[in-house]
């Protein structure tokens, strides 16, 4: 759902006609599901990703106008409510709803993930080099956590790589991620066409989103989910566009000669 909001925002800002028709529907659908599910990390990433799209793809004049309007609104609000009393009244129920009944200690414990991560680290220590097998996080195939015994994911992408494929597998996975990001990053910097540069920058934004999502989830190394499929398609399109740009450059060089 988070990627749905970000992709819909990006496509609408690109000016594609089909995207303009689908933007409101996509934003309403994905946004409502995010609010109903109330996954705080998903909402935070969707908001951050959408703001990043707006920052990257809006025209400079539009960004300046929005920044000016925001500054004027802030000044007007401070003039009316210098003590921030209205903001405090609005923020209190929002914070209470966002906490979902959890205490400060539970929130600091990342909703129980600290216990999970400690257990996973001990499990990784049992087989540090080659792990326990892909998508298997213990030597017995099940762990006792939160009153249940099952094959939990590590709720962290790189810890999942460590405990399931060991240090060797995690190193290979990290190299693959770094190599892909580097290639697309270089392509973004070197792209001559604005369209290519914008697309490559968006693929980097998708990659940054996936890494951020992997902080509290298994990400690509978890169960097969739409986000994994969308990201794999995005990487394929990025390298396809990179090959197309190279071909166009060679054609231009041959024409110049």
C-alpha cells in the first residue's frame, strides 16, 4: 500500500494522462487501507516518499509557491495562537491514537521486536557462517517467542539474511544491493535525457524505501509479497532503460561520425 501511494504520486507528477485519471482513486484506495491498518511505519514511509516525489518532480516555481504559502500560514497561525494551545489539543488525540494503547516502554521496545532481535541474534550465533537455510531462522525450524512456537522472520532484512544464510550469504546479498544501487546511481548522475534521470532517481527512491522498510520487516527476504514483485520489476526496468540509453548514445556517436 505504501508503494501504491508513492507510485501514484510519481506517475501523476510525470503528467501521464492515465495516471491523472487514476491518481485520486489510487490515493484514496491505498491511503484508506493504510489508515485502517494503521501501520505506523508504513504511514511514515508513504508520507516521506510522497513528499520526496513532490520535492524532486514539482517545478521550482511550484515548490517556491508552496513554501511561501506554508510560511505565511505558519506566521498567521502563530499570530492567532502564539502559545500553540490549539496545536496541543489536536496533537494529543493523534498521539494517543498513534500509540494504539501501547506504553512508552513498549514503543521504545519497538513493539516487542527487541526480544525478537535478541533471540534471532542468539540463533545466528549457532551457525554464523552459513546460517540455518533460506527462510529458516533456527536450527530446529521453530522458535518460542511471544508465547508462540513457529518459524518467525527476523523483522529486519539484514538480520534475516544473517540468521538464514549466514555471514557469507549476508555479504553476497549486501554486495548485490550495493552494486545495484551504485549502477542506478551512476546512471542517474550521467543520464543526458531528463526523462531518464527522473526515472532513475525514482528507482533510487524505491530502493531507499525498501531499505527503510527492511529496518522493521524482513523485506525482500520475507514471504513473497507484492512489494518484492514491484521492486524486482522496477530494477528490471531500470537496467532496461540503462541499456536503451547506452544504445541511443552509440547511435548518436555513429551518426556524428
